[in-house]
C-alpha cells in the first residue's frame, strides 16, 4: 500500500525526500501514541500540560 501512495504522491509532485520525511513523521507519531497510551496518563491533565507548554512557547 505504501508503494501505491508513494506513486500517487510523486504524481502530485512530491520528491523522494518529502515522502521519506512523511514516513519518519508517521513513525514518530505512532511511537508517541503507543507510548502515551501505555502510560495510561490522565488525558485531561495531559491536555492542560500541553496547553501550558503552547502558551509558554508563544509568549
């Protein structure tokens, strides 16, 4: 399936480097998702903390 999606992406002008970057980003996303789900963290608390981080970075 990845081969077909890569082919379509190339038809729309994506370079090989862009496709590889997307693959790496997907790998990291899946990894963090698995990690956070494994921690069984309090989702509300996590949202609060991420909001605080976002506010801090934008100030």
